[in-house]
């Protein structure tokens, strides 16, 4: 059984490494954007330090916080979005990873205050419908977190476009939240281009439901059964 200290170390390493994906998929510039991960079995999460360049991120300089956003361990100041992440973890116990970016196309939709309609099958697969818009909120307290939670509660989407700001995604793990951020930007870019070419063709709701169910429950490799001992 892993100790809490071992779990913290594992989440620190995971969150630090995952930031490389934000750079790889062109979701961030300079020091903008952040990833956090909940520590299993503890009221704690790990988040990126504020204003530190991506090349300089290490497991050691990730910041450990409690679910009120108070720093428990770390030499740097935590991300300016820490209060938002903390609110999400406090109120959505099923969420174990949160990502925030200002990725170009998704943020352009957010600047328009416009949800991304579900007009491609990949979006139906991943988000189960439109990617919604959350309310405008200023950084500094938990207002953004409240907007994220209010918008995504009861919604299939794991991504929300916070008006005039950027994108927040949630996931069952930090990696799952990163995947949602990558896919949200891909959807935003594709649907934007489609709008320039002409009228969008919505996917019927029944088809969206079927696509989402298949992708979430059938797609991919089935888990391998545990091999029992020879004498079992």
C-alpha cells in the first residue's frame, strides 16, 4: 500500500511530465496554462507553479495544495488559477485532473461567447454533444471554478469555454483532462474552418447518443482478465 507521501511524489511526477503535452499540441504559449492532479486518498492536489517556463518544470517544483487552495508544500507561488482548481476538486469528487489553456481556436470561440455545436462525429465521441460556454469571471478567487462547475454539472462535456478567457477541462485523471484539452482544440479548429465554408450540418441527437455510448463503452482495447495462478 502506497503512503500518502509516495502518492504525492507520483502525482508530482505525472503532472510535471504532462505539461510537455500542452507544448507538444500547441495549446499554450510562454507560461500560460496549467495542469493539476488530485492526490488519491487525500484532500490534496498538485498544481503547476505560477510564471515558471515549461522547460523548467520538474516534479520538485510542483506545488502541493489542500482543497481550499492553501499551499502545503512548495517553494514557489502556485498557479493563479489555484482557487478555481481547488473549487472544482471540492465540489466534483469524481474529478481527478483539471487543465486550463488559452488554446487559440477554442479561446476564439470563448471570445465570441459561443458554444461549439456538435457537427463532427469525433466531438460526439469525446464530448457527447456541444462544448458549452461558461460565464465570464475574473481570476483571483474561486469565481472561475464556480463557473466551470455550474456549466459542466450534469453535462457530458469535459470541456468548457469560459467566456472571454479560455478553456477548462476535467478528467478522471490528469492525463484524461489533458486529452480533453487536446480534443477540444481540435474540435474548435475543425468546426471553425467548417463555418467558413458554409452552413454546418448538425448531427441528430440519437446519433450523438449512439456515438458517445460506443466510444465511451466499446471503443479501444478490452481490459485483459487477470491470470489466475496455475492451481486456481
